[in-house]
C-alpha cells in the first residue's frame, strides 16, 4: 500500500532532509525550516492520525509575485514548511511509479535529467535538418491545470484512495491573499515539491500525442519545442497541436508568445543556436541582457557597498550563471561581460576614492606613472 510506504521511516527522514536542504521561505503560519524537525517530534502522532482517517486539511499557500524580465509577474505559491514536508514524502513514493513511463523527450524535474540535456537534444534535431521550430507557450500553465483531469490521470496508477484524497486536498488548499483565504478550483500551486511531478503527469499526455504523430520534440516542464523541416509543416503542426492542448488537456496556448520560427531566432531554457549547418549552442540575447541588469544592480554607484561586499555578491551570482551557461559553444559573451564588469568595478572604485588627491595617490600605488596620473 502506498500509504504504508508514505509513512515509512526511511521515506519520511529522506523528505525531512530534503526540505531542510532546500530551505526556502515560510508559509502562512510563518514556521521556519529550522523549526520543522522539532514540530514533527511534537505533533507527528496526531497529524499522522488525521492523514490516515482523511481529516487532515493543508493550510492555504502564501502567494507572492516574482517580477519577470518582460515587466509581468510570476505567481509563486508557497506552502507551509510542514506541508512541503508531506508533499515531498508523497512525491518520493510517486516518482518511481510514474517517471519510468514518461517520454524520453521530457527533461524537466526528472531524476538524472537536466536542462542541458534538453538543449543538446534540440541541437541534434537541428543538425538532422529540422531547421524550423514550433515554440509553444502554455498560458499560465500552473494556474490553469484542470483538477478533475489531473486526478483521473493519477487514478490510473494510484489505487490507494487515501493518497488520492490527500493530493486532491493539496490541490484545493486555497490561497491566502491579503489575509483572506481564496479557494482555487483549478491549477497546481507552483512552489510545492509535488507540483513538478504533477505537471509532468499532466503534460505526459502531450508527449504521448507528439510521439504518436512521430514528431521530434523537446519538453522541459511547460516549455515545449517541436522541430520540423519547413515553415508550412510548422504552421500545420502548431494549429493541430494547439487544438489538442486546448480540447484534450483543457489548457490554453498563448498565441502571442508561441511561434513558428528559426531556432536561432528563439530561445530555449536561456540558450539559442547559431544558424550554421552544424549549429553551435549560444547564450540567448535575453539571458545576456538579464545578466547585465543584475550586474548593473550590484555595481550601482548609488548602493552604499564596500568593494568587498560587491565582489562577494557578484561571485554568488556569476558562479551560478557561468556554471549554467558553460554549455554554450561560443565564448564571446563571457569575454564581453568580463570586460564590461571590469569597467563597472573601476567606475565604483573611482567614485569611492572621491577626492582628486586620493585618486592620484591610488593611481600611483597601482603603478600609474606620475606624469599620467597628474
């Protein structure tokens, strides 16, 4: 029984360690991750009993808005720390049940797979001659998932009704907005450990349809690219797949953001490609722009930071950024950002020195000849 596996000591301990490792913000009850372990020790017996008899009610999620580069916002729903613990425990027992059946072209939030693998797969399609891409954008996917459709998919593999009931309660836990609880009749709260698996289960129907039609595609969560040889084929596929998504999955395709275009004119997971016969992976222009915006923010002369503090913040950002985009075959963007960053830091130093006399002394100490510094 799945419920027995859910409550196994090994599964619960693994879930607890994962939540503690992920850290993250508090939920509506304001409990911190650091308090979770002690809370479980004190209340686990009663909470387990309520989960088993079906009376457990998750607290509503805390809704926050994350600014997007295009000026919009991404809605993020943060469950309480304890609910994240239970969701993590559920995800751990369901992943071995569902993941082996997922498409080989699905890469998002799956064990042993990452975004780099998806980008390499896309590059392979282009090398094969599929030099047109249908870039599909699912409009507010995590907010539009149909609960009944998702639960019917879960019920095909899950026979334990207690687990199904618990998942349904998480889907309908509600959202706390300005102190008021708002019910949610659809959507998968984006921010809980269970959401990525549920989104893959929902979109596996799309993967299977694309496979049945013999299409070359790559999907990472709700980012889906289909590769074809001609624009005409792309327009035809885009129309038919849009109909399938909207009629069968009850989701909506954003026509403004979706397009049939050349791969080197689109971005996928922050990357793009060159137009060569054997394409190279490059950093998308939008990714470079966002990186510069972040660097510009850290090196702003109006920020009262010491040079050590600026460099520390830059290192935190740049190490992660460079590690992710190291997949790119073209080095020019990295060289350009490095050169530009040096100029930004010199600008900060120049303002920090303030007085002309201080500037002259500093320049001389750095090896600048007297006649030049004067």
